[in-house]
């Protein structure tokens, strides 16, 4: 009888099991006191948000993410094609997480996934699967030593992406550094080195970098020799694109023309005013001059007589050059024709900064390849060098 409880119902004595009575009273109490039985379902769900890949270099990248509650995280990174795991890392407990991944390969796609958990609450969640690609290595190209004198020389080079550069020059025999210079961010670089000694060999190397992407590339080591001091004459003059107007004359349009005395190793590159000067030219009845620049139709000046210093053109009346002979795979065909128009059509309406923008098709250097450039080409369409 100890497990029974006595109740009177309709004048009769009724016995109920004690367990059943207690359970019934508990259920009634829940409803009487308004206890929210769904409160257990209100535990916040753990989520991974704001996943970002930043500071992508050619051998590293940074991945960051947030969690909606304090939690620990694990990230796994693998090569997208081979599924070879290259990185597995953990972050401590927190809401903001960041990991730097090193030891990657350039120009390769990687896949990653994040798992975050709260062990004390048996909560865990996985992110979707994401991917990123490391940066492609850029290069130093078209390294040239020009305008070599007996006390100076000019070195130019290009980079396949916008970058800063440093050049170091030293005496080849003593390793004494005689020059260290820097260029600003760009794709085309040029430095004039003064204070050299005549008839001496110098060695140089170029280092170019993109600090924001941890990218850096060194060139091979090259050398040149300054001229031996001798008695000779000077051949000078001015060169300019024919389409230049008085109101539009950026220095990049007049600079960079190469003037060569054929049959010799003597040459010079025009400066921002279009001026060139070739020194130590020996006396001779006649020389032929060759003038060239990327995207311009090569021109020859025949029968230049050198018996003293010669100025073949003036600033007010320069030697004019025709634009439109676009290089294909680095080679110009010495004619302005439909092949050049087709090359322009591939990049038409692109602007500086676009992936398909080509500076050698932007003849007036206004940062856009458009009808103004087409008009420049059309003026001398179907012309060859002999038509100058």
C-alpha cells in the first residue's frame, strides 16, 4: 500500500499508483507556471561567415573568416588538381580567425575548407569548399645598354607587370659598386649612369619587386664596356612622331627612338625632347642612319656626310616618324597594313589597366585605344619604309 495514494471519487475510495500521480502533478505544474519547454531549441547555431582570401602572392596567401560565436577552427588546403594536402592549420578560440599559408607554388589553383567547433557544446560546422589561384611570376625582359659613352651609359628594361626596380652597377674586376639606382612603379624602366671611366668593363644586375604581393625577381648578371676616349665628331638631331600636335606632347612620345649609324656599333636613344647625340664618329664621306622604335615604321637617312660635327635636324624641324607598324611576337614587318589593323582590333576600346590593353597600340599615349589611334594608322596605310 506504500506505493498507492488514497483519493475519494464520487463517494468511493480509489487508490492510484504514487508514480502516476507524481507525473500527473508535474505536467499540470508545467502548464500552470508557463514553463517554456521549447527553450532548449533556442541554442544559437554556430556559423562561419566573411570568408576572404587576401594578400595572394606567388608562394603564399592569407585566409580570414569569422564565426558567430567563440570557437576553434581548422583549415585544410589542397592542390585543386592532385588533391594533395599542402596545409592544415588551427586557430585558437575566438570569433575572428586569420591564417597565412606559405610554401605554395606560383600560378597554381588551391582549394580549401574550414571546420569550426565548440567542443564543450558538441557544436561543429563546415564551410563550403572554395578555391584561389596564386600569382603568376612576372619577368624582367628587353634589357638593353644604349648610348654608351666613355663616361656614361643608359640601361633600359621592361617588366611584365607594374613594378618597382633597383639596379646595381659595379666594376667587373674590383667589384667596387659605382652606381645604385631605383625606378618608380611601371612596366618600362630606364636609368642613365654617369661618372664611369673610359675603356672599362662594368657589370650590372636588376632587381624588381612588387612589395604588396611579396613578389621579387632578379635578372641575370650582364656587363658592358665604356668607349675608349678618342677624337671624333658628333652626329646629333631631333626625332618626333608625325602626329604630335603643339597641345599634346607627352615626353614618352618623343623618347625611345633608336638612331644607329649603320656599319658601326654607334647608336643613341632620343630623350624626352626627341634629341639624340652620337659621339666619336670618325670622319667619313658618307654614313647611312637608321631610326627605329616599336610601333613605328623604320626610317633610313641616306648619305650623311661626316667631316665635322653634324646636326641633321632641329627641334623646330625634327625627323618625323610614322606610327602603325605593330610588332607581332616582337617582330615588325616594315609595312603599315591590314595586319596592323587586325592587331588593333583585338584590343580596341581597351584602356590602361585592362588585361587586353597594349601600350604599343596606344600611339598617342592617352591611355585608351580608340578611333584617334586608328586615324593615326590610316594616314599612312599601306606605306613601307621607302615611302618616307
